[in-house]
C-alpha cells in the first residue's frame, strides 16, 4: 500500500514540473508578445527644425535669373493707348522689406494703360511660399477747378492689378496657397494700370479737369512654410 502511494507521489512530480514549465512558458510568451506589440505601436514621431531667419530672403529684381536692382520702365499693354509712366525703382537695401517704388502714370484718354514688369527672386536657402497679397487703398484727388463728383465717379474706373508668375490677376487683398518659389528661382511680376479700361459703353467716364490717383502699397508676404 505504501509503495503505491510513493509511486503516485513520484508520478505527480513530473506533471507538476511540466505544468510549472508550461505556465512559465505561457507567461514568457505573453511578455514577449507584449514587448513586440509596443515596438510596433510607436506613432506620430515629430521633430521641429529651426533655421536661421537670415537665410530666408526674397527680393525684387530687374531680371529673371539673378538679383539686379535699379529702375524699371513701364511698357505697353496689348494694343490699348499707352499712358505716360514714370520709371519705378527697385530697392533691396532692407532685406526685411524690399520695395519697388515710383509706380506712377499720367492718363489722358479713356482705356489707356501700361504695365511694369519685374521679378521676385528667392535668394535664400529655403523654398518660399507666397501667403497673401495685400493692397492698399486707392485715393483720387481733384486738381483745382475739377469737379469732385466727376472725379469720384472716374476714380471707380481707375484700375490696378497684379499677376505673380502664372497665377490669376488680382486687384484686392487675398490669401494665397500652394504657390512655392524654390531657392535660386524667380518668377515674373506684372503690375498693370489702366483708366476706364473695362467700360463696355460708348460713354467714357471723364472729368472736367485733371486729378491725381494714388494707390496704396502692395505687399507680398512669403513664408518658409505653406501651412
């Protein structure tokens, strides 16, 4: 009788050892899968790279493949009568605020027009994205003896529009997306001015004397990010 109990105890030991090994193996296997799963679930790795602002430089130019400042002479637009324009001047002396100044025309007949053609050049180390175009206000001032009411009416038909590259012509403040300018590249800018150009009637919008027209600054804002 005692020998049978002894054999049973001996027979249980391998089973217990096997069960312990099996449990340890299952626990170890579970730990292994858990660790593997965590490695696969690392997501949304992000990094912020801060560049040198001095390496972001967008300026105006008189030519399309390098930076050349100086004067810009207006040219005829299509077959419309050519107005009398002053030469404009590119000034890149302040890298934070490049300018073209002196855009000015004298219009004597309806439907007369003209354009200034120059370039924006990315002289920096990053792609520059055009973010918005801001237009200043238009102001018309009658000369002495000229009717203010007629000037106010004619002022509505004094036009200034801008085209950047192959983008659409714009005449009011607007946000721009998906308009990159790669480093070392340039694109054309056209500034068009006209008087009574879109009048579809045979009655011109004229005044009884001279008047001055002043357009506010046009600001092009570029960023190193398109977001």
